[in-house]
C-alpha cells in the first residue's frame, strides 16, 4: 500500500467516527503531513476532541490531552526537575505531557498568556528548555489546539503574533440535519456495543513512518512559477489592499506575514497530493486560503462595525487577485 493509499484509508477511518465534519478531517491530515499545527474554533460538542482521539486510535502515535485552565502553570506542560534523594542525590527531569506525538491543547484560550507561550514555543522550536537544559520533542509532533469563540466568558484571546504560529485556523460549524441523524445512530450503536461483554477488537494502526513517507512525496509536488506568483500576490494583497479595491483598504488593518506565504504553499501541495496530482492548481490554493489567512489578517474597526467577516474579506481578495 502506497503512502497516499494509507493516508486516504486513515481519512476514511476518521470520517466514520467524525460524521459531517469532512473538512475538519482534511485539515487535520493536511497539518500532520505539512508538519504544522492546527487551531480549531467552535462551540462545545462539535467533535473537536473526538477528531484527534480518532487520529490517535488509527495511527501508532502517542496522544496527550492538556486541559487548559486559568490555574495551569507552564511547568504543567513542559515538565519540571524533581530532586531525587535516594542514591545519587541530584535533580531528575520529569517530562510533561508535551513529550508526545499528538498534543490536544483543549480550550487553549482558557489559560493565561504565559502558559499559552510555553506551548507555542514548543510548537515553534520543537524543543523545550527547563533549568537551562534543552530537550528535543518526539517526531512527528503535532499540536491541535481548540478554543471557544471569543464571545464566551472566561477566555484569554491569543495575540496575533502567537496565532500566526498555527498553520491553519479552522472554524467548526454545526453538522447538517442528515449528518446529525447519523451521529445519533452512531453514538447509540457505540453505547450498545459498550454494554456487550466481549473482547475489544484491535484496530490496525498505521505506522508513524507513513507520515514521513507522505511528507517526502508532498515535497515532490510541482509548484509552477505562475502558482508561486499567485500565492505571493494573494499575501501581498493583504498588505497593500488599496491597490486592489477601496473596500479591502477599509477592511484590512494588518496583512499577513511571510509565514502565510509558506503555509499556503505547504497546504496547497498537500491538497494536490491528496487529489492524486503531482502539481498544484489555483483551486488547491482557493480551497485552503480561508483557513490559512483567517487568523493572520487583522480586520479594521470599520470592518468589525459593519459586520464584515474575515471570510468576506478573503472572498474579496480572491475575486480581485488574478491568477498569474
């Protein structure tokens, strides 16, 4: 079985337990292959936690769940040095939950900034420093953070500079009526099986090497000069919106950083690869641009006052920037 076939099978397996959220499943797989991290935003009960649990169940990867709360400390995430009195008296480093392949940072905006920074530093550097000693994190390393909508009480909004470290920011919406009916039947079936005393069926897990094989194949996906220019033009349009339309100039306060250019290139190549192509098309970019730009564009006060969403701003960008 090729790397693509294995990843497709993984997608199918996760989609069976995350009904009606195909886009979320796609973005999780895309971030894992792109060696990036994902921020999911949505109301409670929309299967955000279930999604990464399903990924861990179907892959030979360890999972740590960190529930962010106002009283959480950075050492609760990274680990700490413990004094060992028996034998050779010295300090021994006790690893925190960050030392795992998959990290679920649940409700990241419930914890204060210093705790958020500890996680985001680990995401960026792929290592943690405790008491002057540096410790490498395992590979692959993937963080999926969830957050409640900012309107909810008791939240600490992530600063734009820290949001920028996430490869994508995905909004999780309610499933359709048909999908919710399937969810109801799925959960009822799971509860029924849980009540039957029989040996638990072992799930055949994909080896972690599949992730590295997939990454190697994605590196070979061709990006033409025209597509490269299109990516740069889209990013640059967020910085100089007045060149494209009066509306964009009024709506955008701060544009995207070069991280957006790199992220859009990475994720577009994964989309092309998942579609069975070895080259990127403009449609691949347009498919993921909202999730790549959403957390990197800062809307103006006027846009917020008028109720103009980030999605509307990005739609306007797509309509104004021509494919090279």
